[in-house]
C-alpha cells in the first residue's frame, strides 16, 4: 500500500513477502522499486481502513464492552472482569487473535496491567504475551525504547546517548530525563509502569437504544429464539416510546457459546416502534441463523432512530382492553408493504416519485428511495422572488414521456397562429383527429437555470382529445408570433 507524504509517495503497509525482501513501511516508493523492481502496489484508502477498524472494534464487543481505537491500526481492550468468561487471560487472548487471524488479518496482541505495557509487548515483544500482575517492570526492561511510544527525534537522541533499552532508563533521574527530553520520556515510562494513569476512553456509544438478554441454558430451537426476540422488541419499543423516537434500522446480534456472533439487520420505510410489525420483518430472516450449540446471549439495538411523536391508538369496535392495536390510525397503508419489500430486495431498489419545486415538467419530480423522507434540497428550490409555486389543482398526465416526441400536425389556421391547437396530429405513425382541446397553459423557462432544453423559449401546452376519447398533452415550441412556423411535441398521456 502506498500513500502520499508531502511530495513523496511512500510505502504505508507491506505484506510478509515484501517485508522479507527488504521493503518496510515509510520507505519511498522509488527506493522500494530499486530493491524489488516487480513490486506490485495499491493506493492506500485511509477512509476504508478507518471503517474497517470501526467494524473490528464493534466485533470486539463480544469480549468486552470497553473498546477503544489506537491509531489507524490498533485497538485497546479493557478486559478487566471479563477474562473468566473466556477461560482466563491466556485463553481469551488466544481466542481473540486466532479468530482474527482466521479472518485473514495479520495480528499481534499482548495482555498486561497497563495500556502502555500492553502496547509495548504487542508491538515490540513476543506475540501473545500475558504479563503476570506485578511483573511489568522486569518484562519491559529488555524491550527497545521504541516500545514507549516516543517520537523519532527523541528515539534518535536516546540512541546517541546509548540508551537503547527500556531498562537503561530505570536508573536515571526523572529530573535529568525531563530536562533533556522534556516530559515525554518520563510520562511514557510512568504510564507503562503504572505510576501515571492512562485511562482508556471507550468508543462513543453509537446505539443508546439497546437491550440484552442472557440465558442460563443456550437457546437452540427457532421458536425459543423468536419468542426471546419478541420480548426484546417489547423492551426496546417501550424505551423508544418513552423518548418519542422510532427506529429506522435494527440489528439483532446472537452470541453463540463457541464465541461466534451472528447478526441480522432490518430497515423500515419510516420511523416505527410497533413490536408486532418489527417481529414480522425479522420473521423472514430468522431461518438464516445457525444456532449450532446454542445462543447464550441476544442483543437488539436500534442503529438508526428518528423522532416520532405520540400516535393515536386505533381501538377496534368490540375489542377487549388488552387487545388494543399499537398502530396509528392515520398511517400510510403502503408503509408495511415498503418495509416488507425493502428488507427482501433492498430499499434502494424500491423507488417512488418525489415532487420538486419547478415549473418544468421534466424537473417537477425525481426518483428517490421509497424509505427516504420528503425533502427538498436547496438546489431544487427557486430563489427568492422566482415565484415557483404550482397551483394546488393542476391537471397533469398520468404518464409523462421520458423525452418529448415530435409530432406532425395539421392546422386549419395559418402556421403559428397563437391560441390555436392542431386539428390533426400524427404520433408514431398513427393519425389522431382532435375532437376537443383545452388550453393553452404557458410554461416559461426558469431564469435562474441554464437549461439547453428550453433554449427556444416558452412552451404552450394543450390538453387534446381525439375522436375515440384518448387524451394527450401536446405543446408547441418556437417563436410565438403569427405566421412563424412552430414545432409540436407530445409530452404525456392522460389515463
């Protein structure tokens, strides 16, 4: 992987084969190619790497809830009080690293009393070390001073003075170290030895709406898992109702006794907090779960929420007090269908038309995801004073052609006579004799846009009906002066 640093392209990460050939991170690409002419490189994607680290941090939540990022390539895990759940410290560390290695990552790790010591052993010591409590100082002594997370300039000064091991610093006065190297060396050394506190700040909790259920005996049967999910949905929706929120996306995590975690995700077309409807959306995906030896814990979290006020409860006639429906009386009847199809096919494949503030028929709508709320961006709104507001009751065709199609016309009046529709027109080789017409409706170009489609000026639209009752939306284009030929187009069809 290569990255730009200033005016140079440097190596940011290498494979094991490249490392054995003498290529190292930080090396200039030109120097690396001099060592290995056939070196294959790819540009580094820092954003994708950061997203991957976020996913790994979330995955490590199966071992401890206290996880924090350590730069672009490391993770802190505070496993205090969690090691007994995995059979001890060494068993937890081995399980964590083996599973990450099985996913294709080159990973190292260590476990120690302090974050600084754990960093030092993971980066500069033996892999998978577990330092016993109280043995940190002795174990750190043979490690290089680079294990203290010092800057390159400080490391160079220490090396010139012959201080190359952490143990070389033990006998030196703290005052002399601080005077010569500022407080960096003293602070890092004290943090590694536990003399100075270095608290780990966990990642910001992305899902405040989260419920969990653990079981004394693992769940294996699908019916038991479905019932547990219903209980979790009831608890979560109660919290959402109290906060006046609705969920747009839910994640269901199932932790198996063998350490594997399986996940299901669903989305909704609008904020929702009805446990029964959410359970129906999950029901189609529960068969994807592989319980194996059983699930020991289930976690349900709302990864996306939106404000949702109090809903009017619908009380069916003759229903008992405990049989009150939790749905809103005024809900959009298509929303459950959108939820169902969206979770089956993907919400990006379910499209609907959204109105746009524009006079132009081509710009009066846009295709958006059916789950996206109505919203007009600034680019779709006319500037102040433009007056781009359609009347409430404009007659528009049920079908608008993607592009207006030119038609041949015959008029009983001279060409270009204002205010007259054609008496006959030919569209797609079919003749249509006009029996009735209504119009014109003049649409002018929007002066704040530069649209080449309207370079010829305003359009006069007519609603016409042929001799068999079919209705069309025609417009004339060109200079609107008597005696000047104009061109007619068909833009839409009425039902």
